[in-house]
C-alpha cells in the first residue's frame, strides 16, 4: 500500500453490514450528496440500533470537495462516542469518493477507516443502470428512501 492509499482497506457492502451488526461501536459514514440521500435513499441501520452519519464528500451541485469534511466527520464520530480506534465504514455510490474519504480520515488520525468498495448502488450493469449488480441495494441490505 502506498502512502496515498493508507487506510484499513476495501470490503463489500455485505461485509460492512456484518461488521456494523457485530461491533456496537462501528460507524457508517455516507459521503454521497444531499441529492443522492434524498432521491436514491440511505442505508437503514435502525435494525442494529444505529443511524448512518451523512457527510458530503463533495457539495452538490458544484461537486467541489467539502472543505469541512474532516471536521464534520469528526463531530459526527464524537456524537456517536467513537474514538481514533473505532471502525469507520465509508460509503458512496460506487466506491470512489468513499475511498478518498477513508484515506483522508486515516491521515486525520483515525486508524480503522474502511472503504465500502461496491458502494450504495454498485457498478453500471449492461443496460447502463446502477443498483442491480452489486452494492448495498442490490445485496438486499436494509435501506430507506424519503
């Protein structure tokens, strides 16, 4: 692993879900945009007594990197009683933004930052649609939509 890839690693959404169920202190940070949370849905962790933290990696509609990201994630983690050793699972649409978030938060001093590599919607399928091949939704994991 090179220095620009320093984070705990990648894992599929099913493994992240199992880790969130098994470890009461583990936290899920959804780094997608407000528009994605509203129109696509969010993971439903209520069955395990948790709520995902929603912190945009990029701000919609400009898609500029959120300059407050580290501080906002730090605040969300503190609200959940997390420490620098708490397992943190970062989720985006398909694994790119969440990987960057895991790298940045590892550099900020958090030691167990994981990237949910297949994301909430997974990769594009042969019909050029997301949500059917892999990812949180396609794996049948709990989610809600407003």
